[in-house]
C-alpha cells in the first residue's frame, strides 16, 4: 500500500526526532551471492524483505568487527 505525503513526512520527522538515518544500498546480484556465501542466507532469497534483512545484518556485523 502506498503512503500518502502526510505519512511520509510524519515518518521522516519521527526518524529525525529519534536521530535515525535511512540509507539506500544498491547491490548487484553478484554482491548478494557473495554475502549469502558468507552465511547470510537471506541475501540469496528472491524475497526483497529477506534480502534487506540479510544485508542489514551483514552491514551491522561489519560495523562492529
């Protein structure tokens, strides 16, 4: 379901209030396969939500290494 302009603005303001940032990460299929090969199986999924969760976990793990 698409968000209305008011909902998008409200979401942006809420993230700003919580001092969160939102990043857009563009990956090629080869990158996703490589991430999956390192144990993040959801990256190889065709489900975009599972891919996103796997990539988010991969990025988070890399930040704290």
